[in-house]
């Protein structure tokens, strides 16, 4: 909220000096801004987590199966 108010040229402390309706409207706008900003950050964090998990749990390359280990002799035979 403080970031929004600062961008508008106000401060949290300065709201007390404004007319009630003006201060209320600014608090309402600042609250909406803060909510949207939080949602933006949460979405970004979720995306980073998903990308990280995709790197950690990547599918096996085609033709390779997980869980089966072939000896070098078996690999050469195929």
C-alpha cells in the first residue's frame, strides 16, 4: 500500500491529514493495488517452482526406460 501511495504522492501517515472520503478512496485503491501485486508475485513464484520441478523431474529420453539397467554387453547387443 505504501508503494501505491508513494507513487501518488502520499504517505500512510499523510492520509490522516486528508478529508475522510479522499483518504478512504486512496486506501481502497492502495488495497486493490497491493492485492494485485501480491497475486502477481504468487503467480511468478508458482511459475518458478513449476519450472524448477520440470528440471528436477524431467522425462527419460525416448528409448530409455527408468528402472531397467542394461550391462555394457547388453547395450552393445542392441
